[in-house]
C-alpha cells in the first residue's frame, strides 16, 4: 500500500510519499507514470510528486482506485515559507531584488499567478507584512544617529538592533523591533 500525504495549494497539489523506501520499483514507476500523465512529476529527492491541478482529496483517491493502485491518503496543511530578510527574487523584472522590497501589489499578483514554491514565499512575505506596524519603506531608510548613521535599517547588525529596541523609544524602537521580528 502506498501512503501519501496530500497538500492542496492554489493551482497545484503535492503528495508526499511517506513510505517511499518500502515501495517496489514497479510501484514507483506507476506513481511516476500517474504524475506524468497529469502533467506532473515525481521528485525522488523530495520524496513527493506534484501535479499542476486543483483536485479534491476524494477525487484523487478515486483516480488511484481506477488505476488499480492501493493508497492511503491523509491530508496535510500547506507549509508556510519562512524567508530570510536577505532573500532575493530570482526571476522576472524584479530579479535580484529582496522579497522584502517588493510592492504589495506585485506580491499579490505572484500569489495568484504562480504555482511554485515562490508563490508560497510571496504569501509568507504578505503575511509577515500584516504583522508589522512599520511600513517597508521605513526599513529601507537610513538610520540617522549613532555609529551606524547612514546605513539602512534592514542592513544593521542584529546586536545593534537589539540594543536600539531595548534602549530607545518611539519610531527608532519600532523600526528596530520590526526588523528583528522579520529576521526570525
């Protein structure tokens, strides 16, 4: 029996193959053919297959049943991507820019038009912005005091930001706290 964990994303789904090491070569070939016949692919390193379609779990079970494949499928939650404050986008017109520097409108567009891990990164960045009280543009400004005067808030060393957050008040404290929160 094949044991799968099914996760539906916006325009695709992933099935993690929980017992891949127990499966025969013939069964793995059947899974690979199953994914391929639906414009998907099996990734042996990630021990999963991805198919670029929306599908209900019971329909997927029925498809396996029709193929004569015995499966047990549990449902998983989409993982939330955690992104580094220095991570850059590696495609499109903003290639090379930090995800944190992208405009909300573009991130929203990405969430609706991508079906890859980058979509999850865009979602994670938008979620992180919901939990902040400091606009992204503030973090891109230069600090106007101290030994790091003239440097961007986003690029300040963590220990210095921790000191500012603990010892100062007002906007400086808010920005430092926000930058630190985003680095977690």
